[in-house]
C-alpha cells in the first residue's frame, strides 16, 4: 500500500471542540508521526482524507491539509 506524508493544520475557535478533536486524533494515532501545533501524518491517501474531513466537520475547528510529494510503499 502506498502512503503519503501530509500536515494537517488546525485552528480551534471553540474550546468545547477539543475533546472530540482529540478523540478523532486518537482514532488515527497509528498514522500520526508528529504533533507540533499541527499534525504530521504518514498514511494512505484515503486515510488522510477521511481524518482531515472528520476534523474539518467539527464545529469550531478549521482544518487544512498540505500534502508532500513524498510517497512510500508499505
């Protein structure tokens, strides 16, 4: 399976969204390779899209994803 490295930047405007945000991040924790004000992931394209989509649907959270050109075979 091919994976990509991406960074998902998050801006939280409603503190009550943090608990659900952390629950989503925990669900995808096996793909998270860093969390430094943003979330760095190494995962298949569909996983990155699903995670980013769920985070972006949270009320009070803005999510933007930037993809690298780096791909790898698992």
